[in-house]
C-alpha cells in the first residue's frame, strides 16, 4: 500500500518556515502588479485630468465616441463642440478623448 500513499517524514528544524516564503512571494507579486498595472494606469489618468483641465475655446478635439470637432464654448462641466457648420453638441469634459493639432478638421 506504500506506493499509493507516500510516507510523511518530519522535517529537520531550523531556517525560515514556509510562512516567510509565502509572505515574500505575496510582497513580490504585489510589487509586480503595482509597477506593471497600477502605476501606468494612474499616470494615464493624471495626464487625462490635466488635458481636460487645459481645454479652451478653439481647440480641436476628438470625443471618446469618435466625434471630431472644435470647442465653441467652455463651461465648468460641459463643453459645446461644433462638429459641422452650425451644428453643436454639448459634451461632458471627461468625454474628451484627445486634443488634436490645429488644422485637423480641414484635412479630415
């Protein structure tokens, strides 16, 4: 019956127990997640907040929905974006995906 169940042998004492190795593994795993996932995401969010705060009238922007237009009016929480001649859309500030270089609308 010994080939089905291996015999348990007592380990010699000394050294760090299995608890320390597990704890060290968790710390290393958290550090990897922080530097590869959490930190870059926080950096992107900070850049987006700065970009949204710096929006001004006349900027050419793309919304997260893909609309390309020029900002015609700036409010605290909302922007008026002119997407065509005489056509304005009211958009939340946070819905702006990117600020485009000047002249992008003419070339599109």
